[in-house]
C-alpha cells in the first residue's frame, strides 16, 4: 500500500482530531511556563544589574570622597609647604631700580652667525691669535676661526665653565662651578689644573667670572653665597632673582703667593667682572639688579655701594659677562629681557618664597629670561654709552651671556642656541 500526499494529510487530520484536545493545552501551558520563567530571569537580571549599579555608585562615591579629601589634604599640605618651608636662600625685601634704559643699535650693523654644532649652548667667549675660544654645554671648551672654519674641541673640565680670559702668560684662565682653573699648552697637549678651590677652608661654590691683569693678578666673582646644593649658574640666577640676598662677592687672587683678598660684596648676582687696562678700576655686573658698577681696585669694602659708582642702571635685560674693548671700554652682555612681575614682588618676600619652593622645572619656566634680540653694549669709565649692538635671534633665544671684541667684530655667546653671533659695522 502506497502513501501519497492525500493519505498523509488524512492521517495527520485523524491524529489531530484524536489527540489535539489533549496536546494543545499542554503545549499552551508549557509556553506559559516558559514565558513566566523568562520574565523571572529578566527580573532577576535587572535586579542584579540595579544592585551592581548601586554598588558601583557607592564605590564611586566613596572614591570621590576619598579622592577629594586627599586632594584637599594635599593642597593644604603643599600650600603649607610653600608657605612654611625654608628655601635655600630666604627672600629679602629690596628696592627695585627706578631707572629704565632701553638700548638701541648705533649705526648700521651686519650680523654673522657661526654654527658650532654639534656643540651647543655657548656660555662665554674669548679670543687669541685669530681664534675664538668658547665654553659650551658639557664642560667643554672649543675653538673656531671667525670665518667658521677649524671647529674643534680643545679640552674639557670636571665642572661647567661660566667665565674665561687669556692671561699675559698665554694661558686660559677659567671660572668653573667649583673653582678656578688654568689651561696651558705644553707643546703636546692642553694641561688643565685647578688653581683655587677654596677660601679660608671654605669651598668655592659659585665662581661666575674671571679677569686677569697684565701683572698676573686674578680677579673673580662668586655669583651669590648660596648653598652648594644649588647646582648650576642658572639655578643660582633663579634663586637670587627671587631671594635677592645681595651676597654676590668679588675677590683678588695672587697665584704667586696664594693669597686671596675680598674686594667687596653686596651684589645681587655677581655675573661679570673686568679690570681696566691701568688696573685701577674693577667693573662688576650686578646681574639681578640689572646694573654695572665701577669699583676702585684698591678699595676693600663690605658692600659695593660703599665705594662703587654705578655706570649703567635699569638695563633692559640682566647684565651678564663683561670684557674689555680694544680701546679699554667695558663690554657687557645682556641676558634676556626683565621678567616684568619680579620687581612687583620686591616688597613681598613671602610671594617670592612660594616661587622658590616650587619644583625646579616650574622655576625654570617662570624665571628664565627670554628675548627676540641679543644685546651687548660698551661703556666708558665715566658711564658714557659708547656703542650698543644687537642681533635678531630666532625663537626668543636672547640669553646673551658672553661678549668678546676682536678687531673687526663683536662676538656674542648665546646660551640658548648653538651659534655665536658676530656683529660688525
């Protein structure tokens, strides 16, 4: 017997008639139970999600409360540290200069840039036998000819160099961060030796400039008598700018006898020194006060104000390295432009104390002077401005820290770049 489609339909109909009334209710009941179970699972899942959300919100709230407490406690603690912690040099109130002097170029000038890469950040410059000698980052001294040829490293020292000058014996005398050095060439190599590292048993902590007279006497400065923990002249500049301790000092050293005499003090950052050709006058740059002094070489006073004469005051920048011109006038490098808000806090040492307690990087950002023009000026011994020269610089790199005159050119050391700038008429 064959089953065709019709037979199958008939058989299915018979089965449906016989068992349908029983099966259909059972199926419907099963579907209702399944639906109830699904809804119960959904309710339980939703309840679990609400419970998890509530727990998460509670944890988040507790975290926010704890975080806010820690932030407030940290802010109060840090504020207390800024207010109460004693910085390396306690700030002093001072009277800012009321003089304002803005330099302008005198006559037509032409600027030449000598690239000293791979070396960078020239600090000071001196000349001898048609060579320029430059102290650069990394405690190195390099030399280069004025036409840009012959660039080479001459020697290195164990500390950063902030000032240098050739003496009458042909040696190069250096002011490093922890002493004075003499570099001499013996026909085979350069011999670098320390010649003074302490005064009366106290180590030199911040020699900043050096000058050598025709009779071999060495004049030098200590930028400020700040703790030895303050490493680097930049950090000492920042500290003195805020503290204004007026503890910069000048000395005379006789290398033959080893005797050291204190000339004077009271300088807010003794950043540069030079001696007149006749040896009678010592020129001192008071960096943070933005002025240059003429001081009698035979005087011995507690403060430069007791016997010194202000040559220039209220400079539009911080007076840095000094050197002599061909005719005996004094050249001064100008580092950046004045930081406008600093003198406004002259009578508020607490505000400056807060700045001194900020991290070093923050201080560097706040207190590093900048300028788009590099300046140097020469002045006679009676304060007459002889000449002012300027070099346009990129990227606000106007920290001119050293100056040197050769027969045809004024060379500026730019501590922000890897170039020397030469200015001619």
